[in-house]
C-alpha cells in the first residue's frame, strides 16, 4: 500500500483499501461506496452486491493515542494479521474478515469479528500496528439472497 493508501487507517484511505479488497474478491457482483449508492446518512462505507443481495457496511476509524487529525498518520508495518479463511460467500461478517485478512496488509495487526465476543451487532474491528482502529459495521442486507 502506497500513495493514497499509505495513510491507512484514516477513514477515507481505509474505505478505499476496503473497496479494492472487495472488488478483487471472487463472487462479488459489484461494489460501490455508500455515497455512490445514494446513502447520505453514512459518509464512509461500502455497498456490496453478492449472491443476489446487497450488504451495506459503514466505516469509522479511531486514531492512535496522541495522533491528531491535522497530521499525517504514522505508518507502522509489522506482521500481517492472522486470519481465518472461509468458504462463506454471503457478504457477511465472516466473509468480510476473510476479505481483509487475504490482503495480508503489513499495517493490519489484528482483525476481530464482533460476533465472536458475544455481541449482537455484526461487524469487524481492524487493529493497526500504529495503534489506530477501523470499525466496519453492517448496516443491513437487502435482496433475494438474504441470509444471516
């Protein structure tokens, strides 16, 4: 990751990174930003078409301790996050965690699925080696391929 994505995890850069990861994933029928999909309520995120359904994901980020919004993000590389591959192709939480993991980004330290920590919410937290985090929350699913 270089150029515009070098500043990951800034929310726009992470959304761009996630967009690239998803659009290069087999079985994805299409992906666009939430803004392109007409969502004006959530400034960052993706609308993913897969298996006859559309799944919408909102992206927010938390800066590393001591980091300021008006300064560049410190790039810290390390070992890519351990991750679990999946055969699930529903565009859901397990699928998304695997999509991010497959990217093998040296900036990503850990990927945590919310459902594995007794949460009733669907999403993932991406922990970066520089201490920042990205939160990717499922906004919902629509279409004939509806699954949970």
